[in-house]
């Protein structure tokens, strides 16, 4: 059996959303754990940068309800 990545992707995209999510989780879990550690380091650095941005006042936070209202308004346009 010799199917291309494109054929696999087409088949996967035809699955219901719950099945696609499960497949995505399984694929991510199969990735190289060493790479996962590097990605985690990048996310930690990003989180620390964002925390510092908020604490220093470079960026302002938005309440969750307000953020959702803004998103709904943008989508409604």
C-alpha cells in the first residue's frame, strides 16, 4: 500500500471533527520527544516575555468577557 501524504490528509480532513482531533493528538504524541523539550522551552520563554510585557505596562490586559465581545463583534461584520 503506497499512499501519499496528500491522500492521507484528504482522508483525514473528511473525518468528523472529534476524530480529526484524536488523530491530531496521536500525531503530535508521535513526534520526537527531544524536539518537544525544545518547543516547551520556546513556549516558556514566550510566556515569560508576555508576563513581563503586562507587568511593565507595555501591554494592557483585557477582561475575558470584553475580549469575547470584541471577537463576536468582529465576526458579525
